């Protein structure tokens, strides 16, 4: 707040609707991909993918990745 460089982005109403429309299909894909894994394995894979993405500077930073 002091240096004025921070920007806050908010979704428009159409962006919010699109996000909601895509949420259920994304969950379905995740369930299908992770189906053969135990909960522990799925968590481990998620963490490993997050580390790979964090290492690649060309991938935008995503919270929780």
C-alpha cells in the first residue's frame, strides 16, 4: 500500500459466470486423472507438479499450485 505498485484485479460478472461454468468440468477432469491414485499419491503428485511449475518462469504464478 505504501509504494503504490500493488494492483488488485477483480472478475467481471461475465468472468465470474465463466469461472463457475468451468469449475464442475475441471473437477470432473481432476477426478478422472487422479482416480487410480490414493489420496496420498494424488497429494504428492499435486505438490510435485506445483514445484515443476514454480521452477518454470514462463508459467504464470497461480495460487495453490
